[in-house]
C-alpha cells in the first residue's frame, strides 16, 4: 500500500511538471511537500480517492494583467501584474505582493503554494494566495512608485475583498507601497475597507508588531527548536542574510534574547561586525535613507564590508536565511556545518535548495522550514484583520504575546506531527503533513469544487 501511494505521488508530480513547464521554483515547492505525503495517503485514503493532491496543486484562479505607468520624465512603461489565488478552503486568499524584476508566474505560484500551507499552520482561518509584478521600486521616486501602485491596484481591486482576497507586503512592497495601494483601492471602491489589505500604517488601520512579526516569529521558532534540545539562543553567534524587514527584526529579536548577530547582507555584499550588528544603524540605512548595506562600514571602522561576499562563509552557530529563495545551496550548507552551525531557521520562503536541506537533516541540525518559521508575518496579518473587523487596536505587548503563542503552537504542532508520522525531529515533514491535512480535510468537507 505504501509503495503504491509513493508511486501515485510520483505520477502526480510528473503531471504537475508537464502542466506547468519552465516553472522551476514551483516544481521545487511542490516536490518538497509531496515527498512527505506517502504516509498521509495511507492513513487517509479518502484524500487519494478525492484527488486532493491533484486539486491542491492547481490554483483556483490565476490572474495576469498589464500595468501601464508613466515616469517623472513623461515616458510610458509597461509592467506585468500577477495574482494567484491558490486555495480558499479554510478562508479568504491571503498572501503578499512582491515587486521585483525577477517576478514571473512561476515565482508567484511557488510563493502562493508555500503560502497556503504556511497559513494553515497558523491555525487562523486564511487561505493561500500571492501576487506581485516585475516592477522594480529601487531607484524610483515616490511619485513614480505612486503612479505604478495606482495603476496596479486599478486592475487588481476587482479581485479583492476582506472576505475574498487580502494582500499584504513582500519584497519591494513596504509601508510606502501599501499606502499608495490602499489609497487607490479606497478611491475606486468608495469604501474604507481596512481588512482588505494588511501591513498598513498604524495610523490607518495597521497593527502594532506587524512590521516586526516575521522576524520576531522566526526567532521564537528557533528558540523553541533549541529548547527541545535543552539549549537556548543565549550567547549564540548568528548570521542573518538580507537587510530588509525580515532580516532587521530577526536580528533585533536575536539580540533581545541574548544572541549576537555578526553578519548581514544585501544583493551587493556582506557586512561582518564581530562585536555585533548595530540594528539601529541598519534600520536607518535601509528603512529611512534607502541606502545599501555597504554604507554601514563608514559608521563602524571595526566592521568590514565584503563586496560580492557570501554570508554563509561567516562562521556561526545559528543561520537565518532571510533574503530570498534558494540562497543556501549544497556548498553553502557544507560550509555552515564545517563552521559549527547547529540551527537553521528559514526566515525567507524556500531559501535552502533540496541538497542543502538534505545535508542539514542528515547532520542532525535543528532545521526549521520557511512555511513554519516565517509564518509569524501572516499570523499577525490575520490578527490585524481581527482588529479591523472589530474596529479595535491592541497594544504592542498584547500583540507580541499573541504572536509568541502562535509560533510556540506551530512548533509544537510540527513536532508532534513529525513524531506521529515516524519522522521525529524532522520539522520539514511535520510542517508539510500538518498543514496538508488541515487543508485537505476542509477540501473534503466542502465537496468537489
């Protein structure tokens, strides 16, 4: 029976590849989940009978649209917009918008697929979706970004709603972009529908801790992984890739819990500061002045900047990839293990290649996959939706406590599920199986739709 189910899953994966050619990241995300599901189909044969896997791998809706906008010189530009509404079995579609030149349909589908399972792990009633554009906000004026966002929302708004699809931010979409997007949505619909977009500013419907949530939540999860091993973050040397929102607040919470972050990065290079990264300076450079991380070294003479450097060559005990997909390959994983890494927490979505994951698991490293580790952001977005629905506003302390409780519960759930399915200590299996079962059971209950 088990062998038959494994063969069935392999056939489904080949079918997904054939139906979605050229979408490598999507194939990778699907394969990573499907590899965990053999024992699930043995225990729940109705999932196979009702073709749940085949249905779960096919988005409910894929939207592609043209985004025309004009720059400050009056020149016209055309970008492409996307929204993949992947699955709404347990709630309205929920997931961020990414503005980056690398964005194409396969990237959005991979992110939406991951988002579905991540959202299920939170325990909140939210489905999975993702969107974005190949527009690059870097180097654009505020007025150019505003014109683009208004054009983007002029098409996307018709697909959104607090009970339908609720976007948020992601790479390239921060407070500035979300403000312009929400403003245009409000203008077109003539409704102050706060719950239609999350990550909003505190003064106009946003939630305290939302900005910090993904980074803080990732650290809470790593704390729990180490606690199971009778260890803690106290005194640990850490490296955090990236220097955007997730990386900044990952570093901040690591410092608060007694760890020392010695390196961070951006797409141009790596900053190494053995005394510990100055979080306040990184915030100022990236969030206020929108400058490159290279400028950090001009403020701290004992820090060094490595242009084009690889952050995974910096020795550490805890590694937290918080930049983008597939940033840790097999070579990087070997370097981390050689240098004494004992825990990896994925703050980004699918930042470790399959070879890297395999090496970490074989070495017995505490490895937390992105769909569990970085679920704190969307969990707090759901808390923001709760506050919007009740016209309420919670304190920072209360909201952070709720986030901590959610991340602790996700950790416990993935641990217990991994043990139940014969993979004790394997958070990849635990996260995949726990989230899949939740979505699959809802899909069975709702019928063939």
